[in-house]
């Protein structure tokens, strides 16, 4: 069985799960509340309404709601194998457990991508309603929104790999959820220290914080620098993903 066939099977496993409704919850909550709170301050002469709405919505979403939803998705994907000795049945087949873990992580990345798409679509719809109701004629900045949503997706990947590694290492769902939650909560605090570069749980939130800096700063220099962030993020992503892949199903093989 090749990797594409294995990936197809993994998507079939989660086809009837509640993951799809779940990825709508966080974007709907944060966009509706964020834009509703901010739109009351709008006037027809208001400028930069779209960046203001994006930052207002994305700050809480990037630091908390997005990681929280991905933690649940991790547990739901992992739980498909733990029920009814599903893991032992899968490992009994001539399938590499390394490929199986990678396939599951690819499914996880797909749902992260889908949630970002939902966030973008919901945000644009809510933003258009808010600007039109307030008489603002500012053009929808599609490229701006695509750039920052793509940035959110990419900066969440190291955190997602860490979440998956923790889910693989701890069989108890409550333990893995609790540990991941404990790591997510201090993200906003760590982002304001020099140690943020090594803390993947704050990457996406730090990116939005930098967009806030760019929005309010008078100088054109951006607050987010790819160096040394990119090498560190890639290193963390590779290390934790290798850990997740090598440890997946290892206990059941004994």
C-alpha cells in the first residue's frame, strides 16, 4: 500500500466524525464578536477598517481558539485508532507505522488548512456586512488577508506537530488535552519575552501581534523577522514530527 492510498483511507476514517462542524465554531465565534465590537466605532470616514477588523479578530483566535480547536482535532483523529483495538488491527497489516503516522498528520494539516479557509471566508463576509452597514467604501484587501492567513497557517505548523507528538506519546486523551492546554495558555506571556522563538505555541499569536505593531507603528519596518525565526521553527517542526512518527504505535508493538 502506497502513501496516497493510506492517506485516502485516513480521510475515509474521519469522514463521519464531527471535525467539520468543529472547525466552524472558533472562526464564527471570534469573527462575529471581534467585528461586532469594533464596528460600533466605525464612521464613514474611517480608514484602514479591514486591518483593524483582522487584528481585532485574529489576536484571540491565533493565541487561543485556533490551538484549542486543533488540540481537539488531534485527539479525535488519534481516537479513531484507540477505539476497539483499532491500532493493533492496523499494525497487524503490512503497513509502515511511520507512514501511518505521517498520513494522520497530513489529515491534521488538511483540517488546519480548512479552518483557515473558513476563518478567511467568514471574516470577509462579516467584514463586508460591517463596512457596508457603516457606509465605509474601503476596498476589500484580498492580498492582505491572504498573506496574513497564509502566515497563520505556516506559523501554526510547528505547534501542530508538537500537539500531535504529545497526543502520540500519551495514550490518555485527558492527559494529552490537559498538557496541550497548559502549553497554550501561557503563549501570550511567552510571546512578550525573548524566549518566544523557542515556544511554538505562541508563533501564530506573535505573528498577529507583529501585524498590530505594523498597523500602529509610524516607521515602515516590519516587526516580524524571518531570521532567526525560520530556522528555529523548521528545526522544532522536524524534531517533534520525527518524534511523533517514530513513537507512533511503538507501545502496541511491544
